[in-house]
């Protein structure tokens, strides 16, 4: 369902308005008063229309009328929940989304039901020797020993080295530009984040052998002494 | 021992037991990755040093096609059968083993000069190793340079490894590589057994040149390789002389290198000894003029 980094799950707080109560003229008045008390909070706030217990709303025009009514109260209707098939069809026709039917006060946004699984970081406790490559697929990489010249660390997430980093370190190997590299002693042959790289001789001399963190800032590899 | 007619196969052979399980021989590989750093010199010196300490020791030349150990051990005129003959079943072990003339505990197992490393078949080597373990306390494997088949076969059966390193960056990097290979491709690694115990031996060390910044210092090498230091062998003319006369350098009591090897063997056997030959020597006026004796 989710296509890599293109689609991400997120949770939002959305107000729910019960369609059954809309018929009550007092309800509209009370809602207007409540909005008047904290107008900022309700400015353009998303609203989901809960259709539980109502039989009408089988025409797109009925949804549009409610939308306009809510619009006048500065609310933006974004979808419906607890809809019957005919109601859902009408709502979709009017351009509204369908929210999970049983959520009552805090419906989840559409998309993946759960955030993508967080994989545990890969932990390496032995020195990483020349000629060896360690790849942390889909996770962070933590090394608690030295990384020798000629060794290579690759991680889809962040790289942490609690020791001298003398080999290569490539973080965000799958393209994550937010990935970072941390080490307690920077003597690397090459550092890279999401494909942008610096070789040893391009590293600022005043960072050499210091504890640093490396991040991608405005598309530039930026080394900060810790 | 003479009174015992019923000799058990697993009974310890020498006066002291080899490390590990009771009576089981210990296989030590002398390796480096890089060539010319002193593997064969170290193999000869270490084997002789262990023999001098009363341990029955054999040293095997794994450098098939570039046979040198027999020269350094001074037994080149006595080679009839070799390691490859035994692997191929053309000769038995006792026909190929050469007993050292200087010490009863010391044996040399020469290799073939006419074959190449492909003749080192793992099953054959394994069989020979098992057979050697019945007779010896220590089996020293003199590895060829490189990280190819010959070097891998030499380290595959190791329980301990001595990483021979010169105080210069390319040697240190190659040592690092071979330490990584020991941790991933030795039999102990493949079987998930306790890892090969790895020791650093720094050879051709010249404290005067270290002081001038022309050579890496002991501490630098230790820090990069992060393995325990077994010894520092000073650069010494006696090493070349020992090689050319076919006498392991430990037999030369006047040689600083020989004494440093004796210390290293003692440390390997668990003794505490102070590191010598790591400070620049104060040269007297006469020595400065006439050179070192």
C-alpha cells in the first residue's frame, strides 16, 4: 500500500460532528458559540461527519449543504464515517473521504493503519577490520569499536561509531537525507549521507580526530564538532 | 614415562601441557597479509623458542612453491618428502618430518617447491593436522603472504594467531585485513567456537627511526589494530645472518632480536615480561663511529 517514502502514515486529531444532531437548531447555535470562544483553534479545522443513525444523506447535494453550513462556521468538512454503502457512494461523489467506521472521537487518518515498523539498530561490538563491509539494511548502525581504514559501514539509517572512524561511513544509503553520522573520533576515508559524499582530504582539518556529527544541511554535508 | 607401556594417545607429550583441553595440541598460525615482514623468521624463531622451553613443536611451511622455511631452519639438504606428498598420501608423516639437529623437541615439516597453493586440499590438510596433534604440543603454521587460498588454508585450523607487522602503514593495514579474515573465515569462526586468539608481533622495529618520525610507534600500531602485543623485535643484523646460516635467531644469545623472540615466547606461554628494545639505544661515541657490533 505504501510506496516507500512517497506515502507515510500520520495521526491527526479531527472533530466529529454527528449528522443526527444537525437537525437540531440549538446545536448549530451552540457550536457557533463554542467556536466563538476559541476561534483560532477552529479556524479551518477538519471535520468528519458521523452518519450513525441517520437514513438520509444518500445524495451528494445533502453533503454539499452540510459542507457549506460548516464552512460558514470556519470548519472544513473532509470526510464521513459510519456510512451505509449508499451514503458512502454519495459522499465519495461529493469529494469526501471515508474514515474508519468505528472510531468515534479520534478517527485515524486514511493510509496505513500502523506506522511503518521500526527496526532495531544493528549493533557491532568488535572492531570493523580493513576489507569488511557492514550493512544495516533498513536500520541504524551502531559500532562500539574502531573502524579501520579500508572498512566500510553502510546503513539505511544513522551511523554511530563509539571509537575512531578511520574507514568509510555511508548513512542514508537508501536515500534518507535526514540520516546522520556520529563518531567519537573522525579520521574517515570517506563520509556520505544519501549519496552526497566527502573524501578524507575534503574534511575540514579542524574536525580531524574530534568527536563530530555529520548531517545534510541545505544539500551540503555539514560537520559539527560535538 | 619409560615404565608405562600402555601409553595413552591423548597423554601430554612434553613436560608442560599445551593450552586448551588436556593434551590437545595448539595450532598457531604466523601470518601477516603482507610479504617480507618476517613471517618465516618468526615461525622459525617461535618454533625453536617453544622447543627450547621444553615443548614438542613442529613448524609447517604453507608457502607451497616458494619453499623457504627449510633454508631458515638449515635443513634444506635433508628434505626428501614434503607436506604435499603427505597430503596426497604419497608418503607418511614420519617420512616427511625432519628432526632438528639442535633440539630434540623441534621438527620441521617442509613444503613442495614444485607445486603451487592449489595442492593444499583442505581435507588433506585437516587429516595431516589431526595426525600432528597426536604427536606435538604446538603446531606452527608458516603462512604465505596474501589473502588467497594458501594463506586461508594456513590460518583455517588455527587456535592462536601471531600477526607479524612492520611499523609502517601498509603492513598495518594488511594485518588488519588478516585479523578480519581470522574472525570470519577460520574454522573456529565457521563453527561458532571461541574466536582464534590473536597476538601482535611487531618486527623490524627501529626505536631511533620511530623517534625521528620515520616509523610508526608501538602505541600507534597497537591502537590501530587493537589486539594484545606479544612482543617487539628490533631491527637487527643478526636476523639476516641467522637466515643465511640456517639458524633460528633464538639460538643466538647475543642477538637483541633473538632475546626479544625469547621474551615473546615466554609471554605467549603466559609469563609477564617487560618490553625491551622499544627505547632508542644510547650510542656511544665509538659505536657511532664504527657502527654497531
